[in-house]
């Protein structure tokens, strides 16, 4: 609660609190602040205090007043708050896509990628965070990680590993283990097609920097992760969002993009799509690969949640045999986020170019942790750990879904995987603001769209929404909106 002090007024404290949330991306550009009356009730202050705080934010350039509509977070320029920029122009020539709100031409609208990252992982309280983008740390605790590190650093091994650079493509033992892992997914990748990276995000960045040049067009699924939108935009690419449905991307929209813009790359999450949980159907996968061959573009297949999905799930890289596809995955979600180990498996024709890009950015990747991970895989420790996490997640999902439905929510997509795509019936940007005051960080649907338009959807983490107390608070706040 706000408490007046000799050094700072209540209005000053409120303005500082809201200003910090704007800077860190917890309040998104374009979002509407609560009305003066609502804010006064929420913060336990007088309406005049709220008016004074909003006036301060207005003077500082953080918000703008719209006549008869209230106060809105401003879209600020690169010079003002160091944002990246993306946007989508209204559709022309395709009524179906126009109805869906997806454009065939790219222009610019501010989005702050680093603020989104900080916001999504901000820990404002010790309560379970519904908007968390990963497993809680206690879900990943194991006894074998320390054993693996001890094993690879025993005797003279530590000096041998530490006093020289590792192999450019990554530790040979780990790449062999990864090739065996990919064979269980029917992806034909040899050791000479695999490159280790500093997490899956680094792998996607290597692909982008190798295949694209500033001004190129890139197709990305929407809803999707805004960090990918902003990362590509920071490289000077034009973002072409493709609506993602239950069976896969909207192929008609993709075909139209190809005709107009000749995109060089499509970034896709085929299995357990974030945030919907959708999995690609075989029919859509086949037609998508036909489209890639017809219009000569590559596909970066992000399989970040591969350890949570069935091995038989449809993957483009398996159907394509790594011809036009580049497979990307990692271990941050399932095992060791702090180890930052990811990898890519690529067509032989692109391998040396991709490796050159890695060398220019990082030279090599840490051999010590790669060797430790290879031991975890070879000994079956990772497989058994993943099985336990999946079983625990199944139980958590069941409890979370029951609580969400009881709270009056509906699921916009069948609940599966780590995340649920939930329709709350209210503006989730406003809901997120109010819940943040109470210690809960939400992931409103606007985070997963290129233009960050307010809506009623939000993504929930099934691990962190099993608490009935959260849903009781949620219902109370939603009713007040």
C-alpha cells in the first residue's frame, strides 16, 4: 500500500510505481490505465491523488489523455526508451485475412523486447506466477546434475576442458547423443548436421543471421512469442504474421505473402505451440512443405517443448528430412535453464554457413556443460526425468483446468502441454494491471500478437495455477472490471 512520507507524496509514489511498470513492459504500449475512480479504490487513495499521479505521468510523456476515454500508455520512440519496432498494416486484397486482422505489408510500431523479457520473468512476490514462461525451479530439481558435473571435471579433465577452446560445432559426445535423440523423432540428422548453441533462442538467431539480410520478409505465427517478433525486427526484417489455427498456419495467408513479398524464412512451432498448445496436423505439414518448395523459402522449426510432446507428433523436419527445414531445440525448459544449451540440425548445404555465423558470435560453446549434458542423456537420466515431469504436469493440468472452468473461464484451445490459452471474458491488459497490484503476474493475450491489441485471452502456466486462492482473487478482480 502507498504510505505518505516526508520525502514523497502519495501521488509521487503512485506515479513512480506506474512509471516503473511502463518502463519494464508490464504495462504495454496502447494499454488503458484504470479510471480515476477505479485506481483510487485499488490503491486506497483519494481520486485527487490519482489525478495528480496521472498528471505527472502525462508531463513525463509516459501516457496520453484521450478525450472522454481516459489515459493510455504512449508508444514511445527509439530515442526515448530504446524500443524495437514492428507493426502490421491493414490487409488489402484478401477479405478473409482482413477479417482476421492480419496484413500483407509491414510497417513499424514500437515494441520493447527486453522489457517483455524482464516483465515475463519479474518476481514481484513469492506467490505462484500464472504468467511464468517455464517450469518453476522446484519442478526441475534433480540429483544427477551435480553428479554429471563432478564426473566430467574429475581428475585432469577439468584442465583439459578449460584451457582450450571446444570444438566449433559443439562437443562431439553431445552431438552424437543428440543425433540418437533425433532419430527417435524420425529426424535423420547426422553428427555433421548438428551445431550446439547457447540455448534455442541463440539457435534461431544463428538461422536468421545466416539466411536473412536487412529488409527481407519473414513469416512468423500469430499468436506467437513477441520476443521473436522484436528480435527479427531488430535485425531489420519485415514481419509477416501468419494466423495459427488448430491444424497449423493459415496456408492461404502464407501463399499470398509469398506472391507479394517472396519471404525467405518461416518460423514455426509445430508441436505444443506457444501459447495455444496446438500441434501441426500431417495434412497441413504436407501442404506447408509444398508451399516452401514452390516459393523457395526455408522453415525454422522451433521444438522447444519437444520433451513434453509425444514422439509421434508431426514434425516438419521429419517429413522433410532436413531439406528445407532447420530443426531447433534445447534443454532450458526441461532440465537446466542456467546451462543455456540448445542446438540446431540443418541441411548439409547450409551447415558450414550456419557454423560460420556461430563462430563469429561466440567462437565455441562451453564444452564442460555440454559434456555433462551428454552424460545425462547417455545414462538415461534425462529421459527418466522428463517422464516424471510429464506425469506431474498431467496432474497439474487437470487441477488447473478444473479451477479455471469453475472460475468462469473457457479454453480457446484444448488444454495440453505446459500452457493454457484461456478466455477470461474481460480485457486482460486491465486485468493484468490489477492482479499485479496483488502480487500475481499474468500473461495477457496482447503479448502474443504483433500489434499488441487488447483482448480477453491470456496464457496460463498449468504448474502455477493450481492454487484455488489465485482463482478466488482472479474472480474478485474480474468482477470489479
